[in-house]
C-alpha cells in the first residue's frame, strides 16, 4: 500500500530545496499536516511547497529602494526579500551589470552602469518620481577594499586606507543621500571601517547625516545571526527620518547551545545549504585542486586549517609551523559547521575548501552567501568569484532593511 507520507529528505528532493529548509518550514508551521515522529519530520505526500517567505510582498510600491554600488545584487536581493522593490541599481563593473540583467528579479528595475562620481543625483531622483512611492530608501556600500582588515597585514604606514581614491566613493554615497533626501538609508561596509585608521571617514559620515536630519544606528553584525551559513562580520550604518521601534535588527539564529534559552533557531550548518550541489552535474573544471600542497590539503581534517599539520596540533611529522601562515591557508569546511568567509579573490591555497578536497562550486558559494537558488551570474569564473565574494549576504541585509522599514511605518 502506497504511503500517505514522505520524509523531509524526500520533500527536499521533490521541491528542489535543502532538507534544512524543509525542516524550518515544518518548525514554522507552514506545511499543513506535518508532524514530528521521534526526531524526524513527516509530511503528507501531497503537501505543496510553500512560497518563499523570505520574499515579502509590496505590490503597491509603498516603499521602494535606490541601490548604489549594487555589485552582483546581494543587498538588492535583500531589499526584495524585505518587501522593498529596488527601482534603480547601479554599478561601474560590466559583469555585475550583466549579472543583474540576467535575473528576472530586476525586470522592473532601471539598471544604470557608470562611475558614481559621474552620475548626477537627479538620475536617481527622476527614477523614484516615476514610481510615486510613499517612502523610499537608499541602500549600498562603497567598495570595501580600502578599509578591509586584510590591508592591516602591511601596516598603517604603507597601506592606502583613506588615501585610496576608492574611499571617496563614501562621499559620493553621502552626496546622493543629501541631494535626493530618502526617508532612510542602509550603508554597508567591512567592520574594519571602525579601525582608528579610518576614523576620519566615519566621523565625517556621521557628521553629515546628522546635519541633514537623520537619526542613525551603527550595527556590527555577524551573518550567522541572521540565518546565513557563514561567519562574516559586517558593519551597517542605518539612518532614518522616522523613529526606530527597536534598538537593533532582529536576530533569528544563535549557537545551538543557546537555542533553548533564546527561542532562536540554531546556526545553519554549511551542508544544509550546499549539500544539494554535490552531484556530478554541478562539476566545474576549476574545482580541481592539484600541485604543491594538494597532499597536505587531503591530510587536513574537515573544520581545520594547516595548523592540523603542525607540532602545535600534535602532528607526528610537522609540515608547517603554527601561526606562520595566513589563517585561511588550507582551510577546509566541515559539513556540520557553518562556513568561514567567502572571499572575492582567494589565493591558490586559501580556503575555505570543500571537505572533498576541492574548490567550492559557484552554486555553493552563492548559497553560502544566501543568494536564492537559481540566481544567475555573468562572467568568467574569477569574475563570478569576485562578484559573490564582494556581496552582502542577502539574509543579513534583509534583517537590516526590515529594521529600517519598521522605522518608517
């Protein structure tokens, strides 16, 4: 007799989503008739896949967004998820622009290619006027390379920092905000923007937004806390002309040991978001690892780096000396842990590597950054790596935009 029920694993295969996602839907009560049998979820065989609740409806355009430094669209996707349609996206990079154009999400978005230094604020003001929203916001983060923590390896005397011409793009962001006067904004960057070396930039930013009438909150966040399967720290400066209803964006996840006390979901393990892409149909030639340190990589246990092959770890025949290499050297993911930060331009032996001793695939790094499944990217493999590595994790950005949106209602 045919069963009337299916497992979470079977539902995941049927709906083409991760098993973890099915379990979350069950916990949220969004699958009618689902129940727990022991430690496992069981679903009616005819259960329908719920709509993706990460994308909120806002059909009346009551609040819309103008996106600056859009890149591959990480923060733009976040805005759509938060129910704030993006009416304008802009970037100077050709591949990023083509990536946006490849995705139906932007079919009603005006996509502008160009250097923001040379784009008048009136371009964005005119686009907003066409949509006649009740409210609008500006989102985006100036290129983070001038402020990146990685730059501190060379010392403050030799790194470019605030003298890097790209740092002036922060002023361009402020120029657009001051000119078109949105109801609020979300500015994103690396946490190291708060480093003393960059203090002048942050002080000028805050002084400017206060002068033009914005209340603001500075959020130092970890993507893990917002349902992203990745340890990634980012800085957000969120400004509003409304009133913040709470002190900070709502966290949804926490360490498993704290779930009972907080009522939050446990951090998402990386297997739960990339496990479905392990099949041979997703093979990429660029994933193959060969050369100098391949055998060493194979010896590194999942969840560790080169230090597993040192005397510090008790390795019998040490290959390396602890703390003499970049921390991400031979860094390998563990399926039962979240990922480490996905970088834009990893060196030849810089991780994270897959536990199967290979490079991560495009759909895997996109999923770790919480881009929706099926999101398309344009360009060479290295260009796509750069686009995804530079993106704001969408689920993290969603929490920030929802926090701002709440202040405007």
